[in-house]
C-alpha cells in the first residue's frame, strides 16, 4: 500500500521486480542455477516481504558468463530499489541478490 491509497498486490510487486532484474545487462535469467527442477524444488526465485510501506526483497539470479559478479549484484539491487521506489511508491528495505549460477 502506498501513501496515495493505492493497494498493490504481492504478485504485482513480484512482477515489477522481475522485469527490473531482467533489464540489467549480464543477467541470464531470474532463478536458481542448475536445472529447472532445482527452481521448482527450492520455491520462488523472488521473495517479497511487505511491512507497511517498506519492501524487503530476496532474489536469485543466474549471471551470463564473463560478468563481474559483485558489480552485477549491485546493478540488480539498484534496479530493484529504483523500481520499488519510483513505480510502486514504496520504501526499500533490505535487497539481497543471490548469484546462484552462471549460464546462458
């Protein structure tokens, strides 16, 4: 819920975060490394917690080969934070980006 009375469903927030991550060059996909079965067994690749107007995000990504992982994780965190603040009008809490694999 933002200050203007707009209620945003959790799935909408998750979708906005997903799109923000996918716009970052160097991200191969959002999900766990390894086979698709691993993502299925592990649950969602993006976890969102909303406490009032404060959003906490934990996201798992797979990086493209050759990407410097530290800068990539920082770019993804910035993209998530910008989307949460700018498009959803919410405060950004903790944003954790887990680089869980390298792949195409």
